[in-house]
């Protein structure tokens, strides 16, 4: 069992206690103001709780032994990288434990921590159910994320699927290995992540270029942050 | 009582109480429109004239060479669009580390048919004089280079660049080629550096109030007499027809007062801040492994510290620092509206991951030695914690190699 993470922020190491926030303090109610906009990014208390006191975090990867599946997605260049270890109850076909490490911002760390709780709470969840987890399910449990930060939470479920695949391969259940499902990114233009991957492979490395090929996000600008993240992700994957 | 340490003075400064006091009468007592001919209007007009006199002494220019605007970004827009839109199919040169006010205006000029060249910088953030010479074309009309960078604090040798352009202009005059104007964005420099436009050899210079303990939403553009420029805002013809709109009298008074005050104390304050800056830089580099100082060690603003801390992400650091009362900023993509990390740190040749892990601490007049000690006491623990949670191990040698092998070419937009 890896030891419990100790937060360097002493008065914040609340270990599961409800966070107490001084409402009068301006610095704590206004969080991050992005460059070039007036939006304030206020994280919910649940996000902060998971960010400052992450659950199931691995602090020394060299001590991780006896796990059944290991998965990794992202890269430091694209700003997010996640590594997930799982333990499986083979009889019940359930995930018993999920441990993780994340390089990323507040949203990315909180989302991975929440995901680890979701798959291991109440004795763990069935593998099929774990495979069906979508980024939106994580965001919902976090009590929502600022719109612009949703793209930071889209890698957690991918990393988990990659760990489960690794388990399938290790246990010779090759028929269960799932190829990364096609995901619709833009419902209006009906563009999937595969379409974006194809566009990147064909040499479109900017949003403009990908839009020329796919029309993604043209009538649906809310999806653009995710599209940009995917372009970065695939560019890094194939050309990085 | 929770500690509150503001280390983001490059983002904006608190307004000096003396500035607030100087502005005060112009809200309710002398509220007249400077264009009105009665006493109240004349009082406002007089306040603007006085402000111009004060500023002209600091800049070593004529009073009618100063145009007040709505801030640094507007001044930059007026300088760049005002000069370039006066001609067709012209060419402008700027650098890869300029503020977005310059780079995005350059984008917009490109769309309206102007050609743009972007100069690279070296690993320490400095522009090479020879690159400027190479980039100049027959139809070059404007060169815009900032004095001091807002992210990494690097100070360019504007005096030398200005003198070079002046020399080139003399040669061009003989060949009947048009004159090249030189604009500098001095927003970050105006509280600390020499602003003598004759020494700097500039034709245009942008200054704003919000970085020098003055009010936000007010700036100025110095325009050398004879510069061919046109307005970008149409209206009542205020400010020599170059900036229409009723003048922001309290803001103008505040800007002039702030400039005067910072210039009175800058020598002493620069020395004090340089000491604190170097303590913070040395402290971080010494106590935290895998850290890189972004930008030149000495050719940098006295108040700027920008360090990349590898294997961790900037926003995560920023949030932890905020929780213990330290307010700073990062070049990570996660705090910007786009997904791109700092273009300035990328321009140094650093890979994306170095930009994602960059932290900027900018000091100011309320920064005390104990504040620096507080940062140095807590930052290492925060980094240790975040690094323990991070699966990333960036190879420092690869970073060095990437910086060394960066292409550093003059780019055409």
C-alpha cells in the first residue's frame, strides 16, 4: 500500500474532511484569471478537495508491484500525462483498486483522483462499467469544471481504458481488448476523433487546417478546445 | 490571518495613493470636457497640458509629441496600424517575443495585405542586430521591438537598435527609399528604465499606467514630429485628430503622476529589487533541482524572475502557491485561453514541457525580503509533492539540446 499523500499545504491536508474556506478572503474566492479574458475560473470545493488531497495517488512509482494492468496516455508536451495502475478481482471481473500519477493542471489532477474513487468505491465496479466511463461522468461528479478546463479532464478515461486493455492482454483475454472507440467530437458536423486523427495524419496540424478538412467546430465553437487538444495529441503521437 | 504575497507586478500594480489623490479632483470637481470653452472645460484642458509637460520632460520630447490613449494595447495598435495602413503593400519587422498586442496586430496587418517578418531571439532572449539588417527590405516601413519583455524581463539594447536603424535610414535616403520608423513597447520598462526618446533613437513609444502604480485604462503613444501616421479611431478629432474620444482626464493626470513618481525613486528601487530578484533566482535554482532560469541573467528587469520547474505543470504550482497566499503567474497553456503555452519561452528554443512548467514572480515596491524568504521556504515542498505525483521525467540534456538546436530563423507571417 503506498503511503497516504501528505499535502505540502499544511492547513489544507484535510484528509477527506469538508474543506473550510474563508469566504471573506478575496484571494481564495477568485482563482485563476486567464490571460486575455475577464472570466474567472472558480473551481468547486470538490475539485479543490481532490486537487489538494488527491485520493489513491502514487508517490513512488518504483514501489508499485502486484498490479494487474498499467496504462498511460498523453505527453508532457501537450500539457497532460496520466499513468494508471489497476488491481482486478478476476472472479468478479471487477476493478478493486486504481492508483495513478498525473502531470497536469488542477483539473487534470482532480479528474484522475475522482476517477480513481469512482472505479473503486463500494467494493469496486465491473470492468464493463469502467470501460463505459466518459469524461462527462467525471466532470459531473466533480460538480462541473470551468468550460475552458473541460479538455483537461478528457484523458483520464482513456488512461483507464489503456490500463484495462493491458490487463486483458496480460490475462490472455484478447477478444476483450477494445480498440479506442470512435468518439463523436462535434455532433453538429458529425466529426469523430478518428476524423481528426486522419486529418492530422494527412498533414493538418493547426485548427484552421483541420477545420478545412473536417469542418469541426465551425458551427459549434464550444468543441474547439477539445479539438485543439486532440490535434496536439495526435501531432505529438505521430510527428512529435 | 492568511498571508498574502503579491508577486505579479508585471501583470499589474496597485495604484499609488499619491496617484489616486492627484486624480481625485478630476472626478467631481473639475469634471468638464476639455473641448468645452468655459472655465470648467479649460481646467480639464489645462490638466492635460500639465500632464504633457511633466511627461515630455521625462521622455525628452515636445509636448505635442504625446498622444493619450486607452492603454498600452491601444497605443500599440495606433502605432502599428496607424503607420502601416498609411501605405499599401508595406513591410513590418517585429520579434518573436513581443506582447500579443504587437503580434496579434501584426497578424491583423498581414490579413490586410502587409508583409510581416518576425525576428528570432537567442537562448537568452536577445535579438541579434544582424538579423534586423537581414530582415529589412526596400518596402520596410516599421520596426517594432519591445524594450523589456513582460514574461522573462529581458531588456533589448534599444539604443543600439535605434542607432542602427537611423544609420540605415541615412543610407536609404540617398537611394530614395522610404524611411523606416522605429516603435518600442515600453510598458514593462517605464517604471525602471531610461525613457529618453533621443537616447533610444525611437520614433514611436508605447507606455501605459497600469504597470507603474498608475491607473488602468490609460496609456500614451509618443509620436516623433514628422512621423506619417493616421488615426485608427474616428470621431471628434481630439489629440491632434489621432485619438478621438473625450479625454480620460483623471486617468491622464494619474498616468503623468505615476510616471513622475516612479522616475523619482527608480534608481534606489531598482537596486533594492535587483538584490531581492537575485536572491529569489539563486534560491530557487539552488534548492530545487531541474530548474531553468528563462531569459538573460543580468540584462533583465530588476523585478523579474521567470523559472521553469521541470516535471510539473504551471497551473498546479500556481494553485498550490495561491493556497499559501503567494500570487504569481505561469506560462502554462492551462491558464491561457488557447491551448498554447507561452510563445516567449518557446521562442527561447525551449520545448513545450519547459513552457508548461514556467513560473513568473514579479516583484514590486511592497515586496519585502521576508516575502522572498517565505517563497523560498515553501516552494521546494510544493514542488516535491507535485513531482511525486507526476509520471513525467524530462531529460535535462534533451532540453539543453533542444535549446541549442532551435532553428532561430527570421520568419515570415
